[in-house]
C-alpha cells in the first residue's frame, strides 16, 4: 500500500512535466471527433481527483459507505470541458489533491469495501 501511495504521489509531478510548455493549440487539439483533447483530459483528471478524494473520505469515516458513480461523458458535456475556460495549470493543480494524505497504509479503514450504486 505504501508503494502505491508513493507512486500516486509522483503522478502530479509527471503530469505537470508532461503538459509544461504546451501551446493552447496543442492542449485543445482533438485527435478525433469522439476523442478528448489534453485540456479535456486534464479537467477530467481534476474532477476525478475530487470525486476519488470524497470516496476515500467516506471509506475512512463510514462503515459500509455508499459510493456513488458518476457519468464522465455527461460531466464533460454538461460542464463544458471542451470550451471551458479552466486553464490547464489550474486543472493540474486540482489533480494534486491530497489523496495520499488520507491514505495511511496502516489504517485498516482504508481497506473497507464500499457499496456502489
């Protein structure tokens, strides 16, 4: 579990390095009509981090927590990922959520199952 948390923690730095220096055109480029741009992926990662952090907090705080699913494509369309003004740097910063800070590998609560809906 500790190795997984460490690997997760490196993700922010790797993501930041991967997008550093990209132009707006490169960030907004879509490789196909049904494919997401880097910009959209960054916003998705930020939203995913927020959802995942909330899920982890529920697992740590509640017995048999109810874990809600989310529709990523609905969020992308309804929240305007494609045209959204959110800067890539802001999305990358959000993607650095303190997920690992909540995950103490010695805490048995971190291994509790949740109930998905």
